């Protein structure tokens, strides 16, 4: 058993192991298709600068078997980095995870950036290793699932507010503006530009009707938005990003956007609607989703550690 440089291995080694790890602790509601797998990886890559991935990442092997991969993921748009540490949970021991974690520490010590570490609450060993190094949780997030029997659609829209489906690429300028405005107070959002790969990925999915953008307008000004995804083959939808201009929050705009998105998905005979990664600290959003009939998806809770 040894820890060595990731070297010339293909990046798919990391993604394959990450999928194994995620599937073990947070099983998907339906099998992941190859198309969906590629899409997830593209979205993941759009937010990280992997220029030095091969130099910085480490791999734990036992013979020809890969047990784990670890390194620092560098944000493509901010100074915030994160520890990426994924293992095969069915065969990796606490000692091996500790070995991999300790191998990353020199990279952390060399970096001057803000660094976090995210893992599943159900991964007792990974959490134990993090705590043994003196790190304590500072945030939690969880996926939600909509209970169709408890959900009640409402057509109520705040006065002077109009909800519209995305119609013009010019609206992406407002998408970026609101996104970046919210990112100042919400760590869930990282600043982006119109040239960001994430924008191109959204456009591609919108062309295939697998992504939808809804905007809340007041007097021709966009003051809120909802980005969601729809997987036609599995009939599953995901409310991915809900953002409202801070000056217009707590006026029912977020609720109106959610109702619009759910109505669209139910019109596509969607059998499952999830909400991705709601932070516990965002109590307004969490309570809103729970009031609308969502419940916490089992095993999806994640712990975030502030390393520095």
C-alpha cells in the first residue's frame, strides 16, 4: 500500500471513485446514465481550475487497486479551495483514510487560500479522521425531496411581479448580476462571468429542454431567478438554484418561482422532484421548502469543515 502522485492517470480515475463514494452514502433515486454521468462531470469541472490537478493530487493504491484519491480543488473564480478526498468505502480502512488525509496536509500548509472539506454525515470514519486533526464542522447542507401528496400549488404572485420563462440570451447578463450579488453573502454561490463554462453548460441543456430558467420581473427588471433541471428518461427534476435580489427578499418572490418550476416539471409528468444542497444556515430557504411539502432526503446530509 502506498501514496503517490496522481501522475499521468486520466482524471476519470478520480470521477469514477467519487461516483462510487457518493453512490454508497447517497444512493441515486435511479441508475445514472452515461449521458448524465458526463453532464455531472462537466458541471463539476466548470467550477474548478484543474491546471495543476495531476501535479497536486495524490492516489492511494494497494497493488493495482485504487483505494482513494485526494488533493486540493481550486476554484476557477474565487480564492476558496476545498479538499477533495474520495475513497472506495467498501474496502478502505480508517488507517488508510488517515494516511491519505495526512498526505494532503503538506499541500494545505503550502497554500495561503481559504480551504474547506466536505463529507457525508453518514461517513463516520471520514468525520472521525477530520475531528482527530482538530477540525470542527461549521456548516451542514442537505438535499430535499418534494412530497407530492403534501404539496399544494398556489397561483399567488406578489403584486407587480411577473414570472417568465427564459426567452433571450440577453437575460443571462441579469442571471450573472443576480448570481454575483447573492454570492457576496452566500457561500453556495461563486462569482461567475458570461464566459464562465457553467453558462455554456446551461445553454446546452436548455437547448435539449433539460434545463429551465424562470425569472421574476418587476417593472422590466429581473429581481429573482430559478434554475432547474429535468431528466426526461428517468422523469426526475431538480430545483438547482433559487436566487432573489437581497433588496426583494421576503416578499414571496422565491415562493412564486418555486411554484412555477414545480408546475412545469409536473406538466412533464415528473415522478420525482428534488432540491439540491440547501444549507442549514439558510433558514429562510430551508423552512420555505419544508412548508411547501419537502422533506430531507435520507443519507444526503453533508458536513462542511473550515480547514483554514
